[in-house]
C-alpha cells in the first residue's frame, strides 16, 4: 500500500520524534504514576506542532485514520497507520493503546472533577421545581 512515500517518510519521522520524547527529561521528571500520560501528551503536542492537513487528506483518501481523534493514544494510532502504509516498517512499542488511553482519560477526569453527573432525571435541590416545557403544554 506504499502509495505515498512522502507521507510514509513524514510519519516515520514523526514516530522517531515520539521515541525521542519517551526518554526526554520533560517526561522522566514527571511522577511515575503520571508518566505515561505525560509522554502521551508530549507526543500529541509534537504532532500538533505540524500542519497536518495534507497528511490527513492523504490518510483519509487511503481510508486510514487521519490521527485527528487519537489524543488519548497518539503513538499507538500512528504505529497502526504506519503498519498499514508500510508493512515492513517495525514500529517502536507503545505504552498506551486506544483502550488504555481512553480509560486513563476517563479515570483521571473523574479523579479531578468527580463522577459524571447525569443531566436527565436528576432531582433538583430543595425549593426548586421544574417548569413544564412549553412544547408539551397545550396551546389552547
């Protein structure tokens, strides 16, 4: 499927930068419990430092992930795309896959902000009453 050598080269260079980020002082200085998230964030910031529009268009044209919604697992997603584009390329191991990345974000969001509250059917505080919707009220 190696239809776009410039795209493959760009993505391989990007992955090389991701691997350098793994050992960077920025990531190793972070508390061990947060290190995998810090590495992922750093890699995501590396990706976002590029204008990805051309690469995203080419990836979309090839029916592959455009890397647009891979914030929680960017290196994993990039390695999967490279695997499709260039099967002989051996990607470096990724510490966060898509499931783990999404779970980490959900867990840490809950840790920071508390459990997600439902917006439907929640009881209102004492003294407050719901008004009937005008859409459900009879007009006449």
